[in-house]
C-alpha cells in the first residue's frame, strides 16, 4: 500500500497550493482529485492577481504542473471512504487510510481536506443552464462583466438584500425578486428604496432564455420582467462527507455549512486539516490558495516537530 506524509483530497486552488508548499518542504504528498472545481462552468477566473481572467481549468493545469515539478503525486480519482488508524500514536506512523474510486487504498500521516463545496441552486428552470455565465452568484467574480446591464436578483435567502446592494453599485437597473427570501431587513429595504431598486413580490416560475442567454424572469402569476443577467445566492454546502465520517462536526452560517478550522486550517479532529471553500464558504480563488499554503506550511511544521520530539526520545537513554 502506498504511504505518504500528507494525503490531500481535492486538487483545486487550495489543494494544489498546499501540495506545492508541502512538496517544496520535501514531504511526500498525494493529491487525490475528482476534477470538478466549483468554478469550472465560468469562462474566466477574476481577481486572480497575475492571471486576471485566466480560464479556471488552465489555472489548475498550471498548478498541477507546478506541484508535480516538486515531486507531488496527483491521482485522478474520488476519495470514497476514510478510516482513522491508531490516533493514540503521536509519532510518525500513518493515521489515515483512504479508499479511492480507482480501487486502490492509500495511507498518510496527515489528511488535508480541500474538497470545496457544492452550490445548491434553487429549483427554478433556467438557472442551471445559465450558471457561471449569465446566472451569477458573486458580484466580485462576474459583476464587472454585467455592469450597467438590467440585472434581476432572485431572493433565495437572507443574503439577497446584501447581494442586491452590491450589484446596484454596478448597475442602476437592478430588480430584486423576493421569491423565497425572508422579509428584507428594514435598513436594507430603505437603502434599496432610496437607490431606486424595485422589489417584486411573488414566486419566480422560470428564467426565460433566448439564443443569446437569459431573457426574462417569469413569475408564477405569468408576469415577465426583461433581464440581461440574473443573480442567485445558492445554499453553500461543504463537501465534507469524509470529515463527518471521521467524527468531525460541521458549523453553519447564513450562507451554508462548512468545516470549522482555526486560522491555520486545523480542525477539531486530530491530524485532519481543511482549507479553501470546504472551510470558508466565501473564499475566492486566491484566498483558497492562500489557505492551502498556510495549512500546508503548518502541517509540515507539525511533522517537523513530531519527528524532532521522537528523535529526542530515541536519543535519551532509557532511565534505570
Ligand atoms: C460559477 C463560479 C464562478 C466563480 N468565479 C470566480 C472568480 O472569477 N474568481 C474567484 O476568485 N473565485 C471564483 N469563484 C469561486 C471559486 O470557484 C472558489 O473560490 C474556488 O474554486 C475554491 O477552491 P477550492 O480549492 O477550495 O475548491 P474547488 O476549486 O471547488 O476544488 C475542489 C476539488 O476537490 C475535488 N473533490 C471534492 N470531493 C472529492 C473527493 N471526495 N475525492 C477527490 N476529489 C474531490 C473536486 O472535484 C474539485 O476538483 C467562482 C465560483 C463559481 C461557482
């Protein structure tokens, strides 16, 4: 069975950035990646300093090349099951075992989860078809591309008022469709009214699409509102099955569910770390990569410390 210092599950920005820092620290690293980064549907990744607008898949291909160049290994597979080994062993032995979808089993001393999250989209016909193109979730990722256009925001949760205000900063033709959102915070309501944002009550039935993209928001009562882009706030659910299988508990905020970590990426489960969207629902590409670098560096530091302590134990002659 193959054994590594660190098993990284997830080869997006967070996982690959961690792999680079760990491999540059001469750690044996295996990245297991199912190959579905969250932003795959988007044409370009924005706010990525030095690579503004790069294709998300090209960015990760470069990251993989960089990680491989320092000796990291990358396996295209799903990690389908995890087992904790002897957690009482503080030393250098393997503590985790993963079953992969290619039929193999691998072991590692530390486990880093960079599995990202799932965007749970509202069940409205037309949303999935435009996702990542003219149906957007993040004013920072794609707002500039739709600046000045007629934008409809579909209210699906408590963040809708906030997202509408961010988009209103980019266009003076924004409409909020209350759909399934809770009542607007009175302060947000006053702000939207003052900025001329119409708030339309009633459930949305579908997004009507034409050749060039989304054409209109259609309400259940048949009314149609022309739009050129739509924003929705999906519920964000961390891909955390492996973590809960190890006994970890998830945390929740108004955006969704995530793995709680300390500022270094350490979870409550000994030996398990998490970085990127799985631990921070709002982190974009660069922040996810930064969290991966931090977690990778801290895992290396922990292994250095553990191995040095073992060396001390072995060096001290047994008393008596
Ligand atoms: C449509 C869209 C557009 C976006 N545009 C931008 C943008 O322009 N700029 C920006 O900064 N951010 C953007 N984002 C946010 C960006 O996608 C995230 O910040 C980033 O992908 C988080 O990186 P990550 O490594 O945490 O997760 P991901 O990139 O999602 O990578 C997780 C990886 O783990 C793999 N995985 C999951 N479970 C397993 C498993 N059990 N076994 C093996 N592999 C597994 C997945 O297949 C995936 O490859 C966008 C998001 C969306 C939805």
